[in-house]
C-alpha cells in the first residue's frame, strides 16, 4: 500500500527507491509498532525494501515501520536517516508522537539502543506482564520518538530489553519510567 494508506491489511509491503539499496541489521534496527510477536522478514531486493508481516494485524490500528538508519544506497552506503512508513487498518491514521532523551541516572550519559515504549494501562505492574503498545529505540545520543500515537494519556518506559519481548521480565534489564 502507499504511504499513510487507510483500511489496508497488508501481509507484504514493498517500498521502491530510485536506486539499489541494502538494509543493514534489520532485526536490530527496524522497529515495527505495535510490536509483532513473530519477527517479520525484512530484506532488500534491488531498488525495493520488502517487509513480510507474519502476525495478524489489529483492527483500527496505525502501524509504523521505523527503519532508523538501516536503509542505505548500495554503492556509497549512505544511510537514509529516520525513514518511517505508516499505514492504518482502520479509517484513521494516528499521527501524534512523543520524543525525548534517555540518560543514565548515574552519570547522565545518553543511553544507546534502549527501547522506549508506552502503555495506556496505568496499572503499577503492567510493564512486567504486557508488551509495550508502541515502541521506539534510542539512537547514539539517547534520543527517541514513539510515533503513530492516538490522543490520550500514557505511561512512558525505557527498557534495556535483553530478550526483545518488550516487557520487563528479567532483573538484568535496566528500566526507567515517566
């Protein structure tokens, strides 16, 4: 489907560029939100970025695929920074976002590669039982942007998620909240 398409439930997404591309470390760099239980297949073929979704899509939900800096041109390997593709399974595209910076409380240095997620459920232990509703990942400067949000109130969490299940379930995982 085209960018920001409404009322679509694709299993396969193809994004065509004007030159050959490569996708570097898609399992680490590409963030699909809401999170998928089954890891999608993300690859490049010539001028196309291809994403094959394995989970059933939720109804009336905005999906975003944040490629971060994973897509680069094939020859010079110049990355496309902050490239994001969105679509909705309903008749509305949620376009709100929240941005910020995650710092280590001990030394105030930026936290790199930490997941930042949101919950609309305000239960004190929801982050230990339920995966984040929407996610992002911090860059090398600790910055993040969670996209595709609907209007509402949220709790925000940062998580050094060791097993990529988008919930705090291991005492070795560092966690922060706002």
